[in-house]
C-alpha cells in the first residue's frame, strides 16, 4: 500500500531529476559547440582581415604609381569595413 505509493513517487521524482540533469547537460553541450563555432569563425575573419589589409595596401600603391584603378581601392575598403563589422558582431555574441 503506502510503501508502494511512496516508492512510485520517489521513482517518479528521481526520473524527473535525471531528465532535468540530462536536459542541462544537452544545453551546456550546445552552448559549448556554439562557442567553438564562433571562435573558429572569428579566427577565419581575422585571417581575412589580414589578407584584405594587404590587398588594400597593394591597391593603394598601384593607384599611386598609376598602375591600378580607384575601384580596386574602394572595393578593398568596402570589404575591410564588412569584415570589421562581422568581427565586431562575433565578439559581441
């Protein structure tokens, strides 16, 4: 009677506690993977920024010696702004 009911209640509570713990573990794993992905994306953006800085420098030099076009410089500047915006957004996440 009463012992059986108490045992069933205890088992039900234990099952809910285990379920809550498993849910928490899943949430932590998801947060960790998201953070890892964001870190990898940020590293890629930083590498792209370095490349764009080099392209911008080269484009400006070419323009200075009349071998390049102004559009090369403005395109590189535009990409630089885009990358800086993406980097800022990733840092804020």
